[in-house]
C-alpha cells in the first residue's frame, strides 16, 4: 500500500473506532437501564459482543500507525 492509502485507511479506522466506541457506550447505558427495569436479558450482555470488534479495529489502527512511522 502507498503512504496515501495508509493515511486514508488510518483516518477511516479512527472514525470507525469512534463510532463503535460511542455505540458500545450507548449500549452499556441501555443495558444498565434495562437491567434495572427488567432484570437480566440478552441486551445486558450485548455490549460485550461488540468489544472484540473494537479491539480488532484498534489493533489494526496501531499496525497502520506503526507502518506509517516506519516509512518516515
């Protein structure tokens, strides 16, 4: 990949990580409210299912940063 493509992918990954993080935050708040009102349900553990996606995106973003730093 060229440096321009890596920069473009890095920007895209930053947006993706921010959106996924915000989504997980909203799901956690919803899970807490749902747990307090209705008790345990599938929505209580749903945010945990998205954490691997977030961690993979963060790891990929770090790899791209490392590659860009090695090219400077």
